[in-house]
C-alpha cells in the first residue's frame, strides 16, 4: 500500500516538473502596454500643453493691464481652443 502511494507521488511530481512554467509578465510592463494604447502620442500631448500654457500666459498678461482686457482675452482664448480641439457644431 505504501509503495503504491510513493509511486503515484513520484509520477505526479515528475509530471509537474516536466510541464513548463508559464512566464509571468511584470506588472509594470502590463501597465506600460495599457498606457501606450490609451494615452495620446507625445506630439499631441506636447501641443496641448503648449497651447494651454500660451493662452494662459496671454490671458494673465492682459489681466495685468485691465480686468476687462483679461476677461476678453480669456474668452477669445477659450473660443480658439474650442475650434482647435475640433468641437462639433450643433
């Protein structure tokens, strides 16, 4: 009875050792792949950041001249950003 158990145990162990292990993909690699698919390209992100910063600086400069000028430039900046972002007309 013990010999049968030991033989079955050895056979099962040999079967487990002979099957190749699955290689696991590190979590950081998985996250990088998901972000690469989801995030916009660097050129698009750079354009967005530079446009927002530029319009923000123009608005701040106009605001220092006069409050009405700052509000006007801010409104114009928002309208230009809306047209650049490709907003749909209704």
